[in-house]
């Protein structure tokens, strides 16, 4: 997942994860070493912040909880309490 700041003020990203049906969220507490660490301040026009959850973790959620990938939506949580959801589901099939 990539987060881009299209506004005119810096934003602070405090959390990210995958939103599941029923207003449930799966927080990612340990990202990959190369991913953007949290908290992260994203300036307007800056390169995207990059976050990754392993595909095998999403496959496990799909298998154990029977949630289709089309119902898994990435999100970021901002310092002001705003949650910004991706406009697409996770890219697995």
C-alpha cells in the first residue's frame, strides 16, 4: 500500500492495516524492514509512504475467517484520528 499526501499541509500517519467487514480492523504492528516506519510525517507532494503486509497473512485471514480479498481494504490512521481508506481492496485473487 502507498499513502500519498495530496493536500497542502503535512500529515502524520500513526497506524495502518487492513479493514475487514463488520467495522473490524487488522492493525499491522510490525512491517517489513524496508517499509516506512511509524509514526511518519508525510509532506505535501513528498514521495509516497510505503506499507506492506505479507500476502501469506492475508491468505490466512481469507482461509480462516472466510473473508474474500475483495472485502479487505487497506487504510491508514492519521494523528488527528482520521482514517483514510484505500479506494480498492487488496490486490489478491
